[in-house]
C-alpha cells in the first residue's frame, strides 16, 4: 500500500515537473523563429479592437491578447498563457484518462508538442479542451460535450468538426454508419482545398482568411491534404484496432474514443 502511494505521488510530481518544463519551452518557442510565430507576434502588436470581425483570429485568442495588452504585457506573456493552456490541458487529460501515462507522454512529445504547442497553438488549446470532453462522449452527455466543443471553437473554429466524433464514438454504431460519417469527413476536407475566398462565409472569417492568403502569397501553400503516408498508416491501425475492439474495450474504459 505504501509503495503504491509513493509511486502515485512520484508519477504526479514527475508529470508536474515535465508540464512546467514543457510550458517554458513552448512559450519560448525553443528560441526559434517560425512563420507562425511572426504572424502571431504581428497580430499581437497590431491588435487595437476586441470585437467580432476586427481581428485575424478567434474570439478567445483575441480576448487573451486584449487582456495581456491591457495589463502592459508583451509577446512573451501572451505565448506563456497560450502555452500554459495548450500544454496544461493535455497533461491534465493524460493524467485523467491514460492508464500508461509515460507512454502517452512519449506519443505527445513525438508528434504533438512541436506541432500543436509551438506552431499551431490555437489548435493546440482547442485540442486540449477536446481531450477533456472525452468523458462526456463516454457518458453520452451531449449537452456538456457541446459546451466543451463550443469553448474549444473560441480558440479554433475547426473544433466544431469534433462534434462528429460524438456520433462516431458510439458502441451502438454499425460499421456501415461509421463509413458514411468517414466519407462525409473526407469530402469536407477536400472542400477545404477550394480557393480561400470561396470559404469566406462571413465577415468574422475575412481577416483570418486574409492572414492565410498572405502566407500563400509568400509561397507557403495552405492546401489541406489527408492522403499522406501517416493517414494511410492510421487507417491501417484503425482497421486493426476495430477488429480487436471487443477484447480491448473490456480493459480500457476509453478505448472506443
């Protein structure tokens, strides 16, 4: 009993230390300058008005910018807050859901830390909020799940696509219904590859689209492709896990999600 409590305390302490170190590294961008960093800093410096349609990014992102600038903070404070949210939420989700905490951390550092918490930082915060919503998918609590997704969408509008997972991650869902949802998702992503002006649906998105258009004008293509090597490997893993689901779901409560 004593050893078990010690192990839990040690794991929690280690997790907290790793979380703090990761936040520091992410907020400093590993002391590297990326295109995304320049865009966010430019947006931060040029921020003048917190109102819908007046800023290049989502409401929560703009609100954090507003608060930081109101208290005289600079770009580092801004990145520190975003890193604390993105990294902190993911570490909380790992501690809450994963039976193999350090294996989950390995997967996080191998793929998502650099990508989401240093480059795609808005998506990183949204992903962290989504991870905490998994409990409500499991418990089939649609109202609370939608609340989490709504909050996530305030950091990145694309978070709304997570709503599909509520219906996909259902033990009662047949393989035929799943395939229909998968096909709809693929069509959706292909439509995103249309010219950016074609998806400027309302004024709230215009500045954001202009930001991406500016990057495209600099020679940085923004096409979204899902048929990559990684996607094909993930499809193979999905098939393997799908046919092993009955055995695995008895061992891991959140396997279906």
